[in-house]
C-alpha cells in the first residue's frame, strides 16, 4: 500500500515538472528579454505578477497601451 502511494506521488511530481514552460532568454546584454505567448485569461497584471515586474514596464517594453488589453496568442516581450 505504501509503495503504491509513494509511486503515485512520484508520478504526479514528474508530470508537473514536465508541464512547465521553458524560458529562453533572448537579446544582447543589457537588452535581454523573454518572449511570452499570451494564454487565455492572462492580463497585464497577471503577467506582472508572474514575472515580478510592473505591468506598466511590460507594456512600455512592447510599445502597447495597458488599456487595450492582450490578445490570445500574442507574443509579449518580458524585459
């Protein structure tokens, strides 16, 4: 019984790790950035929380107005 539970926990942890997005830093120093593809339900504020940046900073880097919102699938540069 204990082996079955341990195996289940191990498998769940492995699936979670495999589902994480890959981060690829692009650009040249000091202008490094990540490219993020907007997913359903994401906002400027959720991107700011996810990357630890101000939403205004992300919008400015992309030369976009925060009031316009985000389009599904749009590539956003994260400084």
